[in-house]
C-alpha cells in the first residue's frame, strides 16, 4: 500500500509539496474581507459563481453577493496611471491559480475583465446574447425585416 502510493503517487505528492513550498502569489483584494471566508472562497468560488449564474440566467434572480462583476471590482489591479489591468491577464488575480492548476475559463469572453456596472459589465457581443434571452426587460428591438 505504502509502496504503491510511493510509486503511483510520487509525482502528485511532489507537485503538492512544490505547491505548498511555492504557492502562487496573489494580489490582495480590496477591502477587509471577501464575500465569504477566504478559505471557503479558495475552495468553493467556482460553485458560488456557477450557481449564481444559473439563478440569474434561468430564474432571473439577481443578487450582488456572488456577482462576477463584484469579483472584478475588488480583485482588479491598476497600473500606475490608474488604468485597470484585466483580472484574467497573466499574473493577475483570476489567472494566477488557474494557470497553475490548468483551468481554462470562457467567462471573460462575455463578462468584462475590468470594473463597470450593470449590463455594460458584459462585453459588447454578450449584450446581443442577453437580448436574445430577453434579459433586462423584454425582447431586443429588431430592425424591420429581421
Ligand atoms: C456567451 C456569453 C457568456 C459566457 C461565456 C458566460 N456568461 Fe455569465 N452571463 C452572460 C449573460 C448574458 C448573463 C445575464 C446578465 C444579466 O442578465 O444580468 C450572465 C450572467 C452571469 C451571472 C449572474 C450575473 C452576476 O454577475 O451576478 C454570473 C455570476 C455569471 N454570468 C457567471 C459566469 C461565469 C462564472 C462564466 C464562466 C464559467 C460565465 N458567466 C460565462 C453571458 C455569458
Ligand atoms: C468587497 C471586495 C471583494 C469582493 C466583492 C470579492 N472579493 Fe475575493 N477577496 C477579497 C479580499 C479582501 C480577499 C483577501 C481576504 C484575506 O486575505 O483574508 C479575498 C480573497 C479571495 C480569494 C482567496 C485568495 C487567496 O488568498 O487564496 C478568492 C479565491 C476570491 N477572493 C475570489 C473571489 C470571487 C470569485 C469573487 C466574486 C464572487 C470575490 N472574490 C469577490 C475581496 C473581495
Ligand atoms: C486561490 C486560487 C484561485 C483564485 C485566486 C481564483 N481561482 Fe477560480 N479556480 C481555482 C481552481 C483550483 C479551480 C478548479 C477547481 C476544480 O477543478 O475543482 C478554479 C475554477 C474556477 C471556475 C470553474 C471553471 C470550470 O469550468 O469549472 C470558475 C468559474 C472560476 N474558477 C472563477 C474564478 C474567478 C472569476 C476568479 C477571479 C475573481 C478566480 N476564479 C480566482 C482557483 C482559483
């Protein structure tokens, strides 16, 4: 058992040891605390986000707590000139662990990577998508003949 673990698990154990010795360094979030305790966020943020997305997209329920634009507002970094650096850019908050853990997100193809408000929090292409699904108060006005 121990021998088998040593043989099959050696790579993984070494990877974990390396991770503990050299965890990715994260830029600290704005304010005193996250929307849930830090250790909980570390483990469960994906579930919170996907749950929140499903509630909004399927049930039209919008709450601020696990909003993706909220994550961006607090976890975005600024250049010295005050301009924002996209949260998913290399070494930025949402990229650091994901790159490390080989997680790929498609979220930011639609969602903004820098602070903004409301539906403008979505990239331009996503607004059409929102319109098709009748978000934000009814169907999108269509040009005649469409
Ligand atoms: C194809 C475009 C698209 C992609 C890709 C996408 N979303 Fe969304 N998302 C939307 C639209 C449109 C809404 C509805 C916005 C609204 O009605 O407020 C939405 C809503 C949400 C919401 C609820 C609104 C909020 O911020 O509280 C969350 C959370 C969310 N998405 C998270 C995600 C996550 C996490 C991913 C990646 C795993 C993702 N989305 C990928 C288009 C997209
Ligand atoms: C009000 C500002 C704020 C919002 C909104 C916010 N965070 Fe945080 N977040 C923080 C702060 C501050 C910390 C660091 C807390 C600490 O060091 O204990 C943190 C920590 C984290 C961590 C752990 C980082 C580590 O050091 O391991 C993760 C992961 C995280 N946040 C993800 C998210 C996600 C995903 C969202 C959106 C659902 C979000 N946060 C929304 C402020 C925020
Ligand atoms: C402390 C490290 C860490 C930080 C910081 C972090 N993530 Fe993650 N995230 C992970 C890990 C690890 C996974 C994969 C978990 C798994 O596969 O079980 C993940 C997975 C996800 C997923 C699910 C992807 C999928 O397709 O299943 C979403 C969505 C996500 N993260 C969003 C974010 C966003 C948005 C931010 C920035 C606000 C962020 N994460 C910051 C570690 C982190």
